[in-house]
C-alpha cells in the first residue's frame, strides 16, 4: 500500500519553463476585457512619463532657479513638482485598481472553466490524479496566475515605457554621460538573465512540492482508517517530513537567489553612479 501511495503522489513530468503556446492561451482570457487593458496601459504610460518630470524639474531648480535667486521660478517649479506627484498618485491608483480587477475577472473565468472541465472528465482521470493535487491546481496555482494578469502583463508595458523615457531623457541631456551609464547595462542584463532562469526553475519546484504536500495530506486524512488499521502513523509522519523538507529547501533556494540578486543590482547601480561622477568631474 505504501509504495503504491508514494508513487501516486509524485508529480507528472513538467513541460518547458516557458511555453509560448501556453502563454498565448492564457492571454486569450484578456480578450473580453481588451478595453480595460487598453486603459490600464494608458495609465501606465502616463505614469511612466511623469517619472522623469520630477528629476527634470529638480535639475531646472538646481541649475537655474537657485543659483539665479529666482524665487518666482522656484515656486512655479515646486508647484509643478507637487502637481506631477499628485497626478502620478491618481494614475497609479487607477492603474492598480484596474489591473487588480482584471486579474480577478480572469481568475473567475479560469476557475469556472476548470471546474466545468473537471466535471466532464471520466473516473479514470480521478483515479490517476490525487484530489489534493487537483485542489492545488484549482486554488493555489490559479491564484498564482493572478499575478500574471494583475501585475505582470500590464506592468511590463509600464517598465518598458519608463525605461524608454529615462534613456531618452539621459541621451537628450548629455549623451556622453549616458553612454558611460550604459556601460553597466550588459552586466545588469546578464545578472537578470541568470536570476530569471534560476528563479523560474525554483518556483516551478515550489509549485510541485506544494502540490505533493496537499496530495499527500488529502490521501492520508481521507484514508486515516487504513492508516490506523495498518499502524502506518510513524511511517507516514516520516514520509510527510521528507516531502515537507523538499518544500522548505525549494523556498530557501528562492530566498538565496533573491538575496544575491538585489545586492548585485545595487552594486552595479553604485558603479554606474561612480562612473558618472568620475566622468562628469573630469569633463
């Protein structure tokens, strides 16, 4: 009984870490809400544009208003800075609210379709798949997809536009210093690429281990009569500890990657700033 149950809990073979075909299928769930998606992107673009307004106003104040003692200009710049921040607040609020609404609507549609699909499957499918694993798919995994729709798809546009606006402003203000800053971008890209591949793999393992835990718990609890009949309490507790340990180790690996990634990015940022100060001071 034990050997059969242990094999029963193991996850199926996983596909590729990134499947473009699967991604296209997921994005189809946004089609009924394309108007809301468009507005969310508009809000993000406007908010991204405002991200460079503050630094530009600060530059004008430091280079012109303060050295020239122009109080009137300084007041206008301060008012414009305040207005830009207020506008950015409302834009970010509207975008966050709309993106969250989109994510929840898509999750509602997805859960409805999954449940309808499960009801149409034959009994053989449920014999081959533990109920705990299916519950994880319907609840936890679907909720994880919510991040893709609420803060992933739309946020990508915001990041792209913000980066484009910042790079354009840097080149316009001083293209030589901009090139000095760009010298660290290959290292940033390499770090991000390695981090993404590592984290993607470990998060997939986290999902697998969580499904294993839920499947194991469900089968043991529902079959508690058999467990007690064959005095399997100690053996099952040991097996649960092993699965739980695998889940813990997967989480610890993800924490390790994050603990390395952000300090490296901060270090590269400091290097870029040091290069700007060195080059700017030399010129």
